[in-house]
C-alpha cells in the first residue's frame, strides 16, 4: 500500500485528488495538509511514501517546503503538482529533491503514473522536461536570464507578471511589502530592466504567465 500525503491550500483540490487517488487499488491518502507547517508536522508523525505538493501555496510553501520535507525525510518521494508550466519550475524542483513534476492541466492518469513511478524509487520525467534538461546540458549558454533568479525572486517575478501589486504579493507570500520591494529591485537589476512594465512584458514573452 502506497501511503500519500496531499499538500494544497485549496480544499477543493485536495478533495479532487482524494477522489482520483484514494479510490485506486494500492493507494491510500494517509494525510492532508493545507499549509507548509501542517505538512511538516504530519510528515513527522505519519508513515508516508509519497507527498503530492503544490508549490504555489502562500507563506512557507513551494520550494522551501520541498527542501524542508527532504531534509526531514530524505527517503520521501515528492511529486510536485503545480499550476505553473513545467518550464518555470521543473528543473529547480528536481535539483531540490523532487521526484516528479506534474502540471495541474495534465490528465489524472499522468499523476497516477508519476505516483507509482516515484513510489518505486524512480523519477518521473515527462518528454518535455527531458528535452529541456538535455538542452541545458548541451548548451548552458542558452539558459533564459530568469534562471539567474533565486527561488523567492522567481516567485515574486511571476506575481508581478500577473499584474499583482506589492501589497498583494506580500500577503500571498507572507512577507512584508518592504521585503517584496527589495526582491523587486534585485529582480530588475539581475534582468537588466527598469520597471514593472518591462517585467510583465518579459513574463509574457517567455510564456511564464
């Protein structure tokens, strides 16, 4: 029996995942978490094989939580289940210890294949991610400039690209507006841009939105 934990701040998403996964033979949803801290607490006390993790949660979620879970339980297999396209986060997630990256736009069967693969000790890499990883190995000079950003800076960039204000981003990421403004300044410097309008245009051109 593969024991799963679902980590997503949206109850309706967790309910849908439970319906898709919990009814399949050999799979058991052993825990659900709506926040990063709840996920850590449950991981400490619950026998688990696979975590299905949304990296778009507010507060200490996403890549920070991925690293925290792997540090807590190195043998834990983690499937990133995200609304963000693969090109935004997949490579970073694999570097930080994820075993699979599945888009929320994918059909349920793909998530099931990923769960069974990682529970068996393998990584689940879609063809598009495989092509991108191969491209990075063969031509390191072709990497887009947003890959120079830290994980947190990328989180902020994506939200700026979505047209969100500093105060909105601060609320979503559980940061102060001043801290978000500091991240925005760093992003502008690293990308060689002058204002948020240019950042929004870049996000659209790169297909990050």
